[in-house]
C-alpha cells in the first residue's frame, strides 16, 4: 500500500483525500496535527491508557466541516459523531500512530473509547479519543510515549503548553518531552526530494522527527 493511499484510507471519511488532491504538489506533509497527551493511571499506579487530543491544521479542518452544517456555524459533537466513529475505527490499521514502551516492551492497545470530534470558535477541529492498554504498564523507572506517522505524511507535534498530562499519577511521577535529533545531510536530502516529488521520504522516516514523552515514577 502506498503512503498516499495509506493516509487517504485513514481519514478519507473526513475529506483528507480531497484535501490532498487540492494541495500543491510540494505540500508535504499533507496534514499537521498538534497533540496533547494524557497518561491515565489506575489506583495501583499502573498506566491503563492514553487520552489523545489531536488538533488539525486549518486547511484540513475546513475540509472536515465542509457541508456539514450552516456556513459559519460551529458544528456540534452530535453533528460530527458519525465521522468521529469512522475515523477512530480506521486508526487501528495504522496502530493509532501511537507507540508506548515500558519495561523494554511495546504496549498493545484495545479498541478506542470516549471518542468525539469538536470544532472550536477558530474553526479548527480536534479529535479526542482514549486508547486503553490491553495490559496495564508500570512507569517505573520510565514509560515512553511517541505519536507519529512513520511515513511522515501526517506531521505530529506536541503542544507547546502542557503537552503531556498525568491523570491520577502516584506522588513523585513526572513527565518530560524529548526532542528529536537534528537530521543529518542524508536525511535532509531525502526530505528535500520527497518535498518536490510529493512522495514519502521513507516508511520509517517519521520516527526520526518524532517527539517523545517520557514519564518517570519513583
């Protein structure tokens, strides 16, 4: 499956295919997401899930809302509920663009819950959903969380303010964000070529630009 088709299938129901076909040939990545992540803890101190809030860029948001309500009106959750369901269910094919590692193991996820789309007064759309871990994980000494598209057709960046929240974490737990290393000359060349050819710079390129949230508990 080509990277272009991969992204189109992920969010086709939200109009991303139309957005991509209307974009200039050098528009890469095609979707920009600002992510706020919340790590959910159980009373025993184990991590049970990740609550995502992904805010989409203005161009993508405009395609999402096109024709769904009166022009200029802010859409309600109810109006966007069918799109939220289809979109979240489609994310499973791509691993929810989410990687959680603890104790040297990568966590597996259950079906997403508590999902909805909302449109804010500035006309940007945010996707909310909770991703439960199939098996709870300890954040001792650390748990890492990364949200990224390996092909880099969707660019994820953590929010500048409060990018990672800890919900019901034990005393002494903390979070930090690790920025990616600067790309070397070879990677910059690949990215430049991808920019002009409208192709992905590689199936694993996104991880090189991914920010990582590190959660540490005593």
